[in-house]
C-alpha cells in the first residue's frame, strides 16, 4: 500500500482488469466508482454535489443512509436537483439500522462517513470488514478506545482509511508548509498557535450535538483535530506528550443571568426571552436550514437551536494545551470559543528565523443570524530571519469552501489525483495523531496530569510525511547586529 489510502485510478484499473481483461482496458469506458454516504446533514452536501455533479464522470452515488428518514428524503431531493441531464443513477435510501443490508445490496467501492463524530468508528469498522474502502470526515473518531477499534480493523483488513483534512489544502497553509519544507527558517524549535472562534460561530457549537462530549469529543476533538493535524503535518512529526487545562466559563446558565436574562431555556424557537437574547438563532429563517433540521425534528427530536447557556452542556469553551513532539519541537496552543474575532495566529520559531501567519475569518452561521464579517478578510505570512529584516509574502490564494481548500481536496479525491510533494492526502495514521492530542487534553482536563500519546492506543505507525529540515542540518551563524 502506498502513502495514499487508495489510488482511484489504480482501483478502477484493478476492477476493470478483473472484469474485462487487461487488453480491453484501453478502449472500454472506465467503470464509475460506487459510493454510499452515511449521515445526510450539512457536510454531506459537499460530497453529494461532488459525486453527482462535479465529478460524476468517474463516480456514482449508489446509496445514502441516515438515522432520520426525513433528512434522507431531503438529501434525495437535493441529489435529484443536482443530477446531470444524462441521468446518473438515483441513490437508494437506507435507514442507519439497515447499513449492512445497504452494503450487501449496493456493493459500494467506498463508504463515506459524514455522521456525528462519535459514530464514525462504527461505520468505518463495518465498511472495512465488508471489504470496502472508507473515507471519513474529521475527526477520525472521538476517544482512544474507538481509535483502537479502527486501528485494529485497519490492520485486520490491511487497508487504510482516508481522512479528509481539508484545512491542509487551503493555499496559505500549503504555502506555510512549503516555506517550512524549504528550510526558510531552518528547523522548528517551537510553535505558538492561537485559534479564536467568535461569539457567532463559536456559540454555534454550544447549540448542536457538538455540545455533548459523548458525541463530539468536545472542541479539543471536534474542532482542534483540524489544528493539531495542521501542526503535525507542518512539522512532519508526531506528538509524544500533552499537558492541558480547559474550562467552560462563558456558555453557562450563570452567564445568561449576568447578561440580563432570567434564565437559560431549552431552545431558541420557543424561547420566552428571544427578543432580549442576541444568541437567538431563527431556525426557520433560511429555507435550506429549515428543511434540513426544523422540518425533520419530528422524526428524532433533535433541536439544532438549543440554548447556548444550557446546564447540560459538558464541553469546554476555553482551552490551553502544550505538546512535545518527537522531533523535539514544542507547541503552545489555545482555543477560545467566545472571542472578539474569528481566525488564528501562528508563529514558528526556527533555527534561522520565524514565520508568522494569521488569518482573520468571517465567522458565519446561517439561518438568518447576524453574519459578522471582519472588516476585510485578512491573510498574512511574514518571514523574519534571525537579526534580519521582516518580509511580508504575497499569500497564495484559492476559491471555494474553507479558503479554497475544499476544491483542491475534492479534485484530488474524486477527480484526477496528481503527485503531491506536500503529502496532503491523509489517512488514519494522521487521524489518530490529531485526535489523540485532543483525547489526551480531555484526559488532562480531568486529572491535571500530563498524558503520553503512546499510552492511549497500541500499534500506531507513522504517517507518510514530506521530507523536512532536520536537527542535524548546518545552521548559519546569525548576522552581527
Ligand atoms: N471538514 C470540515 O470542515 C467539516 C465541516 C462540517 C462538519 N464536518 C464533519 O462532518 C460530520 C457531519 O457534520 P454535520 O455538520 O453535517 O452535522 P449535521 O448535524 O448537519 O448532520 C449529521 C447527520 O447525521 C445523521 N446521524 C446522526 N446519527 C447518526 C447515526 N448514528 N448514523 C447515521 N447517521 C446519523 C443526522 O440525522 C444528520 O442527518 C461531522 O463528523 C463533522 O465533524 C466537517
């Protein structure tokens, strides 16, 4: 198996060769790769569109699956509106309880997992055991125990699971990787990383299933998986030891009262104080949003607009983490979900200088909530040589979701994969190291003691990484000042 979980073209070749014989391959149209998707919420839309529209030539959606029959219907309608003029096969609909039957009947090449985080492992393991490839949304999973199940299933089936870390593909983050790979600041000794969520986007995590640690793993898993993966990938190294502190002090019943509300309530839609509360989300204001969530509440009782001040919330809103890496670097990271702006600052301190990178993002929440936009979206990459002059670089740009990252990634997954010197295609090995920092941090929140990553899951192996500067490279003497 190569560094990619599976190579689409190689897969098609193999399937074609078995069916029609090698000599016919050159002339026969390549068979479409068959997918099923589990979890028909908002994130699935990106995959539905990619498979049934943008990349429909080589791909086919054979089935969709969800616990909520209403959302299955909503997804089916969305696909019908998307399908190209020449048809494409309408996907079959299956309830989650019929997942195994779906696999048997539709025989997919690949299962895509886009349901809530804590359920990923179950579908990943069943897909692998059924002989399918698997692509999962981040986070790979939510706990070390679930990670172990996935590790064991990968080993048992001699397969990797593709984890779509879309953040790696955003052009400015790829540019930072390029600078680090090229040794522009030598080898990295330490990293300072702050991620800020504002009170619109940040608050939204406290309304949804994300606010229950048993389902999302908390923000250390659900959100920080992106950030820890970025650092792991940027450094080309694996985390060894984690220390962390976390608390929830803003999204609390007490804060509702300090802001002048009588109390927290169940949800926005029926809130008696909606006129006074600026965290109010009108779930019926946006047509798509209403169709996806509000209209389907009757099937499973899930409210997408729960009060952000509910006492049952058990995730943190303020987190600080320190990580020691195998190659020697240390990371100091913070995540804060109630900030004045949205985005991040990161600095890499190297033997030849420092890279500072920041992005100010517009923190959007749909469904009619006031959509805060930063004065302008600001992206910055600055290189400062030791004792040298700072240089602001022109930042690489792209278009599409997540700063242009989604487009590049989808092209690689569903279109024509090109060799990638940055090694952005990630599998479960990167997925583990990313979520295990978060899992270790969650454990630190409870015990206060540092956690060794190697104590969490056994049999981990290293991800494939791009070559990076090493601790043995010569280092130029800094200029006299
Ligand atoms: N890469 C990214 O930037 C990004 C962005 C958003 C979401 N995500 C990930 O995508 C996944 C889905 O998030 P979302 O925002 O679409 O959530 P969502 O709440 O909009 O949708 C989740 C869907 O899963 C269904 N579901 C719930 N339990 C299920 C089960 N046991 N089996 C099958 N289906 C089940 C729900 O009915 C719903 O339709 C999550 O893992 C999330 O972390 C990734």
